[in-house]
């Protein structure tokens, strides 16, 4: 979990900085938001599509519902990036 947590925390900080950049009209803000969305979507899809085998106790790893829950922020992120690109040029 720490492999995902640490980059996720950095990504949230980067997102806050990107929000400021969009408000300030910085030219790099749209591409940066798109890159963050693609990275987040890849993490979400990895969690959704990874099939875990049973461990020695017989229990499965992460249930599929957890993978779908991980995709929920990607839906919001996709909508946000789409709306960001629809705005007039900065």
C-alpha cells in the first residue's frame, strides 16, 4: 500500500498546485492536469484488472468491488480534465 500511498500523496499536492496554476492562467496547467489524470487512471485500472490469487489461508486478495471503488476518482478526474480543456485558451 505504501507503494501507492506515497506517490498518491505527492499527486494530491501536485493537484493543489495545478489548481492554483489554472486559476492563474499558466500555460502548463492543462497538460499537467492531463498527465496526472492518465497516471491516476493507470493506477486505478491496475487495481481493477489485477487478479490476485488465493493466499495460504484460502482468502482472496483484494475484492473486485475495491477495484471499482478505486475507479470512482478517475470518473471525477476525467470530467474535470474534459471541462478544463473546454475552457477558452489561457
